[in-house]
């Protein structure tokens, strides 16, 4: 959540600095509004592409990390050897 908010705040700041040049009016001009729309759309598309690449790389990174530590990695990146813990009915 923190990372998402940081990206959102950075995007807002970049687009505002790029598109809003006159602070004398309460409302945005049509030009500023269209500039903000296109700026935000570009940054959202770029973020989606980056996240897609990240999701594609995570399994390989988890496998490499598990191999370095000598533990087999399961599909979620956790150890493949389950260590059962007793539940409330078993204790």
C-alpha cells in the first residue's frame, strides 16, 4: 500500500508540474485538464507495463533466492517442505 501511495503521489506531482502553469484560477483550463488526462494515462500505462514485467520475473527471482539458501521453493516462494503446526483441535 505504501509503494502504491508513493507511486500515486509521484505521478500526481509530475503531472501537476508539467501541466498546470497558472495558479490564479480555481478551476483547470481545458488545456490543463487534457494535459493532465494524457499525462496520467501515460504514467498508468507505463506502471502497468512495469508491473507486468515484475510479475514475470518474480518466480525466477524466488527460485534463485531459494537455491542460494539451499531450500527448495514451492509455487508461492515458500519452502516446499511443510512443517505442520497443530491447530486448535489438535493441541
